[in-house]
C-alpha cells in the first residue's frame, strides 16, 4: 500500500510530497493540469519535488503531461529540488534537462 501524495501550492510554486505512483498519478496530473489552466500565460509554474519519497513511471507521466500542457499554455514549467528517487529516474531517462530548472 502506498501513501497518497499531497500537493501544497503557493503563487507560482507547487510542492508534491509522499509517493507519486500508479495509484495516485491521475489525481496529481489532474491537479497540476487544473493549475496550468488557471494560470494560462501568466509566468511560471515550479514543482518542488524535494519531499517526494517515491515515483514510478505513472508519476513521471503526470509530470511530463503537466510540462507539455504548461508549454502549450505559455507557462514556464520546471521541476525544482528533485528528490533522489526522481533525480535517478530523470537521469536514467535523459529528462533532467527538459524538466528541471535551477529557479
């Protein structure tokens, strides 16, 4: 059994913490897409993943879907402070440069 991930949001920053896996990826993706749609064309969206304890392929798809939607909406999207689990997955798949930022 996995712990449900949580989202905490401020003006241009969202924090995801806990486990982002198959059981919860759809809910997180929908939450991220709702934020993207609400902020269409208004700057940036930073997703802080420093407290993400686990992520699988479904969780990574949720982040990449939000990134694509943000780009289409005119927002700068970046994952900041990736947890070791996320950093490993991003490096393994060659996605570090496209999803992360030093913002």
